[in-house]
C-alpha cells in the first residue's frame, strides 16, 4: 500500500477561516493541487462563494481564497492508502499535521470547517488531544460540512452549496463543538 503525503497549507497570516480535508486523492496528488478531481465540487463551490472558480488558473484560485481570509489544509500529513477513498486509509499509518504550530502562527483563525466526516473524525481523534492549553483562551468554532467529493453522491450540488454558504460572514452560525 503506498505511503502518501499531503500538501503544505494554503495560508496567510490574516486568515480567519480554516477549511480542512482529510488527505488529497490520487488526482490531486498527481496534479500537486488541492481538490484536482474534475468532479469534486470544492472549486465550483468556492467559485460561487469567493470567486475562486475552477476556470481560473490554480494560483489565481489560491489568491482568491487567501484574499477571502481562507486557509486550506488537510488533517493528515501522511498515511497509507491504496485508493482515493477515505475509507481505505490504513488507521495505523496515520500521521497528523502540526496544528499547534499552525494555530500559533495564525492567531486570527476562529472557524474551522471540515470538508466531510473523515476530516472531522481524524481531527478530533489525532489532533485535538495534542493541542496545547493556550488555545482555550481562543475559542475555535468547529463545523463539519458535507464532503465536496464525487463519492458523496447522496447530496446534490445545490444542497452542498447551500450548506457551504455558512463559511461566508453574515451567514455563519457555527456552534463550538
């Protein structure tokens, strides 16, 4: 089973939102880009919400996210997985990214949105127990959103888009978990 590594975060020091996936799929790893699978709805949704449409070059989409105060990363730094499916991640191979350092370097992040169930579960299992005490004075609000993956076929694109609108200021009503 191949051992795979995630990408560095897309970030800027003034980000106030962090969107977390679990681990890039095969198409993304091959392209060296977040959410590169053509049927993944992430960039189409980001296009409607912040102007980071899939028709734009990747670097332009990244700039749009950054200018909207959005950071993007994956919960896992590395793992073993033979397909693109989260269900195929070998639990014993999981290594989480260093979120304690990330949150220290990004003091404005107040909202963490998970792109699907696996990202949320891995964060709560592998990351939250390692976060240092200093973060309790800085409440982070967590919310799981429906996965933008084409594997999440139980929801229509419109349903996903409506759920993801919560990341926009003024529509946010995420409760701390």
